[in-house]
C-alpha cells in the first residue's frame, strides 16, 4: 500500500492511442494513474493528430492520477512522446499545422536530399541514413507546404512542455535525434540545416533528457492539477522511456519490447556504429548510449493469423511442438528494418503439418529466432549484450512465450513488476541531481526471472540456422550477419 504522504514524481506518456500519467514514489509504488484516449487521421502515408487534443488529454489524465495525491507530495514532472512526431507552432506555442505522427511517410521525396546534405553527420552518429518517417524530412515537407514566417518547430513533447511551463522550452536530445541533432556535439548541425534551407531560429535549443526546463505555470496547474511551481524535467522518446522504465541501465543491459512488433534497446559506453544502417543510438541522461532497433516481426502476426482464438489454450498446445515442424518468418507489415534492412521482405511459412498448434508454435518460435538474430547482429557490431535482458510489451503477459524466448536465446530473462514509458518518464522526473541508473533501479521492481530450461539447450539451434540461411538465400540478410550467427551458434 502506497503512503499517500510520500513524495511522488509524475510521468506523462504521450502515446499514439492514449495519454497516460503515473504518480510514482521513490520506491516505485504507483500513488495514482490516469489515462485518456487519443484519435488521429490516417490516409495512406499520412497520419495526423490535433496537438490541442494532446493537451486536453494530458490535463484529464494528470487530474485523475493526482486525485488522491497531496499537492505537496509532487516533486517534478516529465513527458515522453512518440519519436519523430513534429508540428509547426507560432511564437506563442499555438499550432500552425497538424502534428505529423511518428509513422507519417508523406515526406519520402525529401529523404534523398536530407541524406545527401547530412550524410557525413548521420554516418558519424552510426545510423548511416535517415528514413522517410524521420522528423527532418517531415520538417522540409512542412516548410514546403505551409506558411512558416516566424514559425517554430515543436516535437510532441516540446508542445506539451511549453504548455506546462508557459514559455519556450528546449527539446531533449532523444526526441531531437530524428530531426538531425548531432548527439555527439549535442548541437544542431548548422551547415546541414543551412544547406537544406531550414530558417535560423526555427529549431529549439537542445538539452539532455533529465535536465530541468522550467516550472509548471498557473494556467497549466489549473488545467492539470500539477501544482504551480513544480519542476518540469526534459523527457525522452517513448522507446527510451520504456528502457528507463525497466530499471536496467547498466552497460550491456537490454530491454526487448514485444508488442505488435519487436523493439530492442540497450546500454553502451560507446556509440555503436552500424554500417548496415539498422541500429541507431540515443543518448542517455548520463552521457552513455542507448543503441537499438525496431523489427517488423512481432505479436501482430498472432492477432492477424489467429484472430479471436484462446491464446492460453494455444500456448499449452504449442508446448508440444518444440521445435515446430513449420518454420515461420512472422513479418507483420511488409519490409524489414532490424536486424537487417530489406524493404522487399515478406513473411513466410515453410513446411509444417497443417496442425494449428504447430503453426502457432512456429510463429512464437519465429519471433524468438528474429530476436536471437538481432542479438547476433548487435554482437557483430561490437555492442555489449551480456547484461540483464528484460522482456516488456503485451507479449510478456504470456509466461510460456517468455520461457520459450529464454530457451531460444539461451539466457535468463527478467520480467519487471511494472514497465511502461510513463514509469520511465517518472524516473526522468526524479533524475536531476541523482544517478539515473540508481534512481531507476530503486523505482522499478522485478516480478520474476525466467531461466532457460536445461533440457532445451541446443533444441532450437537447427531451425534457427535454417531460418538464417533462408533469409540470406532470399537476399535480405547480409552475409556478414548470417556468418556471425552461425559462428555464435557453434560456440
């Protein structure tokens, strides 16, 4: 039971479908929670939201979260947001355009120009090239299609932080990565932006995540219930906040988020360079690096291929098929992003018996194989991978799938008691003046540790290597990654 007189820190998660607010104590207990739904507009490559809806939802979610929390208990607030979501505002912070969401790709025609102008910087940062959904191409599209005299660029988190403080704020380096921020210099690459015609003064200043940005103003206090004068701390992208929310921030630790698709993010002392262009690195509040990537495989293949089924029953039946007779590459959307870049990749299933349980087992195992291939690729790049591995996301609710992933990876997996971006944002709110890794460690509790079953050692090696060979044969997986996967398996 949470002592309602304890100090709390507020984390606000701006997601795609909802805003969630958590009031969290220093020991990780949730003193209050609130959420409100969001809606957007999708049309082909376009995905927009109304920024004013974010603020309305933030106010309602925060008031709900703080309903039973004494005003004097609230110590600070921080916001995380979807990566690459941007808009133009006027000088007073009012929206001039809709928000172009993280997966909006209408700016694809600007990508080549962005990569020609900034290629040297992008290579120095290890990710090689920008992609159509990144924020800098979208900024060029906005400048081309909207009047912008006196306009300012705002990332999703910047917009809300401006409303919280009542004055212009810096952007955190995490959200600014896809807008072209040089995370090594911790500055905007002026020559690149000049070459692209980005007006001077359009971009916000930059600060690391965990840096105080100001305090909650009177208008925001009335709207949100967060007391006036509460410090507002620079947040991060939702992916980085999810990593912080696992509490595992030592070098070599990783968080694997398995929802509709699979996202991996880890911690390293050195910037990870990926000549294949599938791994990119954010900067942690302490100056370390958070390398990672997002695959297009994931649990979305289950909701698509086994709609309305009793998944617990399928889990039990799948346990009789280890390994499955079928071999699956369970791609959700077309095209792969990590651990290899292949826009023409398509999912497949080879062989099998036609038995539903075997087909289901093949999907579970196929996702596990891709996760293993991600770690083999990261090892090829020299990224440290030997620390704790936490499993989060909707798929972590399946204890069987977590066990299966531990068996396939051949390593223990950690299940946090509660892991979500809003918790990571609360960690950042508590970070100023503290060691962020120690703060996260105190605020995040472990629910369970699952060890690989000794009797399953090596059972999944042959089908894993068969999938590696098939991906290489189809021209999607680079030979270097395939060879390294075989070498690691043979150790």
